[in-house]
C-alpha cells in the first residue's frame, strides 16, 4: 500500500494544477486512469483565455489568472462579433470588458472585416476586439505542473483507474489498477467522472453534467496567411473560428450536448453544423474537414466551479465543474483549492475581487 499526504484523482488541468500547489505542503500522488495525463477534456480544448464566456465569477477567476497564464500564453486578440440583432448582447459584453479593465475597442462591421476579411457583412454589424486575450500552450501548462510535482518528490501514476474508495479512520483508501493508495485527504478532480468518484466514495453527488463540444479543423484558403486572424466568436449562438498552426483553421458551433462521461467522439451532424455556420457567416469554402474532435465540458447545476470539502465527508475535496474555462481559470482556482484542502484562509486577492468560499462550496448542492 502506498501512503501519501494527498491523493488526487484525475490528471487533467484541474488535478495537476491543484496537485502542483499541494506538493509544497506534502507528498502528492495523482492517479490518472488513462495512459497519460490530459487525455480527456484537457487535451481537447482550443486553448484560448478571454472574457466572452461564463458569468461574473468565472470572469473574475479569469482576470485573477491572466498574469500567471502569460507564462504559457501569447497575446492573440479575441474578436466578438454581433449581427444587427445582437447589439444588446454586444453592449453587455462591452460593459464586462470595461469592468474588468480589458484592453478592448468597439469596432464597426467594416473595422472587424479589416481584421477578418472573410466575414460577410450581414454576419457582423458591430464587434468588440479584446487585445488582451491569450492563446495558451495547454500542453506546456500540464507538463509544467508534472515537472513541479516531480521536483517536489511527488508524481503522477498513469494507467491507474480508480475502482474502489473506502473511508478509514485515518483517511481514504483507494484501489486503482491493482494497487492500493492511502491518504488523509482525497481530491476529486475527475472532470466528467467527478460524480462517479463521489458515488464510489459514498459521498453525495453534485449533479455534474458533462456536455460534448465539437471542433473541426480545415485548410485555410490557399496563399492566405491566417496566423494573425483573431479568435473570432459570435456573441450569441453561432460559432467560433481561430487560426491553428500548419495553415489550418479551427471552428466550433459551440455545441453543448449533454453526455454520459465517456471518451467523447464527434458526431457527423455536429461536424456539419459547425461547417455550415462558418460557411453562412464567412466566404470561406470548407471543401474538406481535415480533422475533428470532441471533448466534454463539465458543469455543476449553477455552472460555477465546485471547490471544497464534502459536507458529509470531510477530507473528500471536490475540484470539479470547470465547464468551458478550466485552463483560463486554473491559476486562481488551484489557489482556492489549495486553501480549501488545507483549511487555510481564502486567497486575499480572490476575496478582494468579491469572491467567497461559499460560492464554490459543494454544500450549495447539499453535497
Ligand atoms: C472543445 C473544447 C474546447 C475548450 N476550450 C477551452 C478554452 O479555450 N479555454 C479554457 O480555459 N478551457 C477550454 N475548455 C475547457 C477545458 O478543457 C476544461 O475545463 C478542462 O480541461 C477540465 O479539466 P479537468 O481536469 O477537470 O478534466 P479532464 O481533463 O477531463 O481530467 C479529468 C481526468 O480524470 C481522469 N479520471 C476520471 N475517472 C477516473 C478514475 N476512475 N480513475 C482515474 N482517473 C480518472 C480522466 O481520465 C481525466 O484525465 C474546452 C473544452 C473543450 C471540450
């Protein structure tokens, strides 16, 4: 049996960022069921940090995280586009950018088209450009956390699928792929499987809902250098589009179909909808989908992250429900998780920004 101070279930960005912080306080073992960390949601994101999603709490976490994200991110503008019917939504998003002190500007449709020449005029009557958005190197983020763990004498065990969890007087005993691990503190960072891990541990589940999102990749127009094209997103329902290395463009119809926790795969209809929305709004011809994938974004019922000890089972700590912002909020959320696990004061900058532990506590769902 392997004994440690903290057992973390899940080697995605949530588990690894939290584990890297805990490694300063004791020995951490991260148990990851797949053959390598980042196989599920964390390996499937489009890796952008921006203010065009979530509500106040998620945006506040993003603002608190941006300075740390800059280490593994490069500035890449986010262009939020609105049709003539979406003016009110664009105004609201502009208010948000103002409140968070973003380096942004309101643009006319023609000014937006100067940045993304393929935009059709009826798809964009007005826009907002956020110059402070970041394109993240998510693999570098994950690997940096793994390196921090190793340097502290902690580590990740891949291929360790947790199948049984027992609460003992001294803490938790976890069985994973034939081995037994024990620790006084157990951190549930299992993404789409977070409720399943709670059930294994006899802890009340929260009602985490995994939602599938699909991304398509296709060739940029021949001879066109698209690298400077902004990350472009409709303010309401629609699509997003961004340049990727190797002359490719990525797009998503921002689908969010409820799913059981699984190895998500793209469905033909979602691929077709993504391609159609891009073709409706731009002059881009999508002759061939070069590649597509899908991943699960996991939400609590109120769509806010869940960080804190289970009220019925102290020592079982939820780090779940990161939704579609798990990377851009990880630096702040992992500090909140660190304070929750250790019973330390809530991070002062998070409190000063108007956040409070109760907003994240699983107790809000009776869990
Ligand atoms: C298409 C798409 C685009 C996105 N774009 C962005 C973006 O631009 N910016 C952004 O910030 N976020 C984005 N996200 C969201 C982001 O990817 C997620 O919020 C984040 O990856 C969630 O991390 P996680 O660690 O909670 O989950 P995961 O990465 O899924 O990690 C959970 C891990 O737990 C493991 N696990 C589960 N059960 C067990 C078990 N029984 N035993 C052992 N291990 C287990 C799984 O194998 C998995 O590796 C996007 C997501 C998708 C799908």
